[in-house]
C-alpha cells in the first residue's frame, strides 16, 4: 500500500460525504496538489475528503536510474510515446484500490469517490478508474495519458465503462504532448465513457481557467 504515514488528507468540512483521491506526477509528492483544494472554492458543496497519496520511491530507468517517487517505471522515451513497466502499473493500481477500500471503511461508498491525477498520476487515474470493480463517481485527468491500453483492456470494469471523465491538457505541453491526451480521450470514449475534454494555452501545468472548469464539473456531480 502507499506510504500511509505520509498520505495527506484535507477535509473541506466535518463528516465528508465524498472523497477525491488525487495522485501526483513523476518525481513530485503528495504535497504537490494540496493548494488545489482552496482554489476549487467548494465551500458551498457537500463535505469532501481530499486524499493525496505518495507514490513509492523507485529507480526510473528513462531518467538514468534516478530514484524518485513514481507510480511505475518508465523504461524509455520514444518520440512522444514511452515504454513502461506494466507490472508496476498493476501494483500501483492495487495501492490505490487499498485507499478506496479505506474510504469505504470510513463511510464513503465507491460511487462517491473521484479518482484524480496529474501527468503520471493522470495515467494512473485512467488505469484505476477503468478497471475498478465498483462504480466510481468520476475521473479527473490533468495532463495525463494512457501508457498501456492493453492493461486496461484485460481488466476493464463494466461498472465504470460509461464513467464521467474530466480531462484537460496544455496545447504547449513539451513533457506529454497534447496528442497523448487526445488519444487517451478517444480510447475512453470508445469504451463508452462520457469525456469532458478541455485544452488550454499552457505547458505541462495547471491554469486557473482549468480549475474553474473543474469546479463546475465537480459541482454537478457532488449530489446523491
């Protein structure tokens, strides 16, 4: 399971009714998206527990073997694509499923849990969300992609085949080309997912227009 001692939790109000599990990008950590919570301005929404887990520290092959927090190893960069350790993806999916189960045990059912992530965390969001056996509330993919469609095909969940997805990407992203985000959206749409796709004139980052769009998307779904 992810390093529980360093998992960060923020509740927008007591007795949360929803949860958002948000995964950071390659080389970042659980603190990376903590500032997003106040920026979303969800004070009038039902109480939400934001959960920010840490990926394990591993040697990343494509980064000269440097040890950093990563949800899976990247074996090589090939043009805009990359080869990845699929077993590592599956292992991290299980880590996140353990976090979902923990929220279930604390009173938040899966259908009120959103899975979210930025960059490599966004890639994990697709893998967790589209293969989770219980229906989830939705997926939030910020500058993400799908590193292995085959892994998803093998474990695809009927419960989340039509799940709602907020996906956003920068047109000037020089880390993960916007075409990778577009490919991921088309793959998800091909499965039957309801994808709300946004692009912004930004690099590999998040902008306030994107945050506002996400707030509006969430507001519609924070209902019973």
